[in-house]
């Protein structure tokens, strides 16, 4: 057979060439997609963390817990574009025609794309089914800690800061990463006894104690005023050093994992949907479980879709297939999300809401692959190609250079 000539070191030369051609755009697209999604979310997270008065470092922890969610969509897009760009390169350089001429049909060339698709599908199953639910829970936990102050509040210089319900603090200057404070005003109120303590000091710092619920605020060179209903007049005190004990406010604990179905792993969803008799969660758990299945299994169709969209018409270098491929994947993802919500609300049976669109998606991709692979000169999006070619010509005529020509 002719293909035997291309067998080198146990792996056909054709497969090695395809593997290299797919790897570069696949990894590049995956990294680019993840970076774009992370950058879009990063600005909003910075605004949220700063408004909540939390440390900026928590932004990176929140972004790390969002990565599994972004990879759940980024991996299918990267896989499809990697295969599409590799085969598009082969088609534009006429290498695809040469390979088919020596007997390497589309079925033979699909070995390498599926060698990528199957491991990535298993990886995506682990991410969507197990890693993403846990990371979603940790992300919500960080949001809760920020709102409750469990992560610590940053002290804003030149502003009145409320640390809990009892303490108000203002500082003029902060040095050495907040360990040395200057120009201090602090007031602590005790609502039960009615006592209040107000103090000013040239400098100060916070010190830990043996009691985790109490810290010391050591003030230096200042004046203190203590007032209480028991005192006829407020008491004043000048000091060189004064330790003001501060009771830390109680911080609520974050809820247990599982209140939101998105925080359950696939095994837990299957147990809630089919093994336990819980009418309130049964249908919603089934919808979420089937949603994850169709999202993962749809990756087995992406090599066929990529090849169907990769080959442009003869004597054309149109990139319409790339645009159509991205639109198809994102649109199908949104349809699955809508079907899952309809199933969770009980408006549609979860199996019908998710597997009927999957069957239609598979049928459409199967037809597109049949046209490109088995019909001479077949072009699945030929009508779209012709329409956009007409639009492009009309736009060029409207431009000054086009009218001059």
C-alpha cells in the first residue's frame, strides 16, 4: 500500500505531521481563550474586592477557582479550532489533495484528530464533573469571606474605616506594609454598657494576643477620652504608650457544599437524581447531570465539524468556516444551558430538553461531514460562502478604491 512508505519509527509520517499541525493552534487557542476570559473577569473582581475592603491577593485565588469553568468551554473551542486550522492549512497548500490522492481519505486522516479528542474529552469530563463543582464552592466561599470580613479588611488612609460594628479608625499615613500607622484617631463603643473610648495618637500598631478573638492596638504618644453614663464628666488621659484591647467581631461560617446543584460532583448528582427519593431536587439534579453528559460527549463530534468547515471552495481562501465554527459551538453551549434551566424548572423533561438538541447537533454535523467527504466538490456551507462573497464584493464597490477601479 502507498501509505506504508510514510511509516517512520512506528508512527506514520502523515500522522506525525498532522499531530504537529494540530498541536500548535490547539494550545495557542486554548491559552488565548482562557486569558481573554480571565482578563474580562479580573477587572470586575478587582472592583469587587476593593469595594469590599479585602486584600488584593484574594483576586488571584478567585481567578484560580474560575479557571475550571473557563476551561470547560475553552477546551472544546481549542480542539475544534486546532483541527480546523490544521486542515485549512493542508487544504490551502494543496497538501490535502495530495494526501487524498495517495489513498489517505478523510476517514484515515481522522485518526489524529480523535487521538486529541478522546483524551481532551476525558480531561473535560474530570473538569466539568468533579473539579469545577469544587472550585465553584471555593469561589463562593471567598466571596462570602470578603463580605463578612473574614479575610481581613484593608485600612484606607485618610478615611474613616468601620472595623466591625464597634470600632471606627482613621489614619493619616501607613508605612512598612501597614505595620506602622501614624496620625491615628480611634473610637470604640460598647453598646451594652454605654461606654465609649476615643483616642488620638502619633503612631500605633496592631499586636496579636493569646486569645484569637482579641487583638491589642498599641498607641504611642497620644491622648485618650473615656465616657460612660456612670461618669459625671468624661475622663481624659495623656500617655506615652497605651494598649487598647479590641474584641474581634464574630464571623459567620460559610454554608456547607451542596446547597447549589452546580457544586455537586457528577456522582453526587446521579445519586440525588436517581437513587434518592427527594422530589425537590430530583428533576433539577437529573437536568444538571444530563447537561454535563451532553457537554462532554459533544466533543466527539468536533473533529467532524472542524473538517467540514476547514476546506474552503476551490480557488478561495475564505475564513468563513472559522467564524461559523465558533458560532456553532457557543450557540450549542447556550442551547444546552437553556435546556438545563428548562429541565430544572420542570417545564421540560430533562432527557428531551438536552438529548434532542444533541441528536439534532449530531445529525447536522454528520450531514456536513458527509457532504465534504463523500460528495465531489461538496461544500457544506457553500450557500453561506456565496452570500458572503456577494456581500464582500458589494462592500468593495462602495469603497473609493473599488469605485475607481
